[in-house]
C-alpha cells in the first residue's frame, strides 16, 4: 500500500509541476502577445487602448498555446 501512495504522490507532483510550467510560460507569453505580437493578428489590439489590453491579458496567459499556434499560422489561417 505504501508503494501505491508513493506512486500517486509522484503522479500528483508531476501534474502540479506541469501546471506550474504551463502557468509560467503563459505569464511570460501574455504580456509579449498583448503588447507587441497580438496587433499582427487582431485589429482591435492595433487601435485598442490599455483597457482592452488589460482585459485580454488573463485570456492570453491561459490560452497561450492556441495564440502561439495562430501566430505561426499567420493571419489568414
């Protein structure tokens, strides 16, 4: 039974580590996207003020893999 608990703890630690890494990358990516890269794809960011950028910041942090893929595909995709 102790071996099962150790295995589950290792799994739990791995999940927490993966979630932390996802969050860390998102927190690094979001400001870069909102301030510089997003205006390449989103016309609202070209003309939007700081309020729009602040509203989009948490979403960019959470959805960074999709936004990054969209950046690589380009505007027409």
